[in-house]
């Protein structure tokens, strides 16, 4: 469940009908509760957006958008095509400029230093970004070096170990999606931004992905995901864009 708060944007953006989403104008996703005696997370942070407004060309995509996601929390973005789900993810990644509002990480302006912000996030878009000429293992080599983990760990997390030497061009669409998601398994980034992450996955793959999400959140990581399908994110808040 989410605790709802009310937020108003700057006056120049208040004209016209308000943007609609489930739960009201703004929401707070509390931190995930850890069992008594559980190990304290060594990573994670609090993601906050306040009175955010974004234009695409001359079109106002959304305005007065505010939310907070605590450590170990998750926020699911829903809504029809063109409602701004992917745009919001790109805003949070620092790829699309704000027209108004702020994005903060642990109370500090997140987008003032985009280099530092890039180090704290892992972004998986709706395209897999897999290089077809490289094997499954080779596609993960760079991410594994950055994350300080092994390629084998990432492949095993999504049950791709038997395909490590297979060129990505020979993988099925679902396998390529799993390969894209396997980058998350070697990432130390506390913030995961995911655009239609389960697209093309079968039930077993969704289960494996759910386990990866749970591990990330249990360590204090934050997840924001756009989707048209149910995701394995227990206790997640929902932000519905209209």
C-alpha cells in the first residue's frame, strides 16, 4: 500500500485539467520492511520526484508529478501507450530534461551531476541492446567488469549458462531479453529503471527475473518499472499515467 500526499506544481503549469494517475497527485512508496535481525543494506537510497513536468516537442507529457520511493521500494508505472511511462524513466535516468520540478537521490539533486547519477543507476530499455555478433558471455563482459562480478554469475541468474558461447544472433527473442536483464545481475547500481522488462519472457523467465528483483530490493535497491503486464514486485506502488 502507498501513503498518499498532495503536491502542487508551479502556477504556470496549473492551467487545464490535472494529470490523472492512481492514488492522487503524488504518492510515497515506503521502504521495504526487512525481517528482524536481517542484515542492513549496504546500498540503496531514497528516490524523490517533486512537481515534475516534461515536454516532448511542444506537447506537455505530464505535470505536477511527485512521488517518493524508499530504500527497498518499487514503483510500477502503468497507463496507455503514449502516456509518458518511458519518458518518465528517461527523465529519471537523466536522458530527458525537466521543464519544471526536481529529482533527488537521498535528498540531493540527482541531475546536477549526470556522471555521478549514471553510476548509481542501471537502465534497461524496451530494446535489448544486445550485440548480435558477440556471444552471450561477451555481451556481459563490460557490465561484469564495471560491477565487479563474474559473467558466470549473470548468466546463471537468468539460466543462460548453457548458452554462454552462442552468438546473440542465434538466441530467441525471449533469450535475448533474458540476456539484457542479466546485466542487472552484475550491477552494483542501487537504482534500477526498467522499461517493459518482461516483454517476451515465459513464465519461468519471469520467475527468475522476480528473484533478481527481490535480491536487489533486499539489499536496499530501488526499482522503477514501466509495464503493461503484471510484474513480480511484491508491495510495489502503482503510478498510473493517463
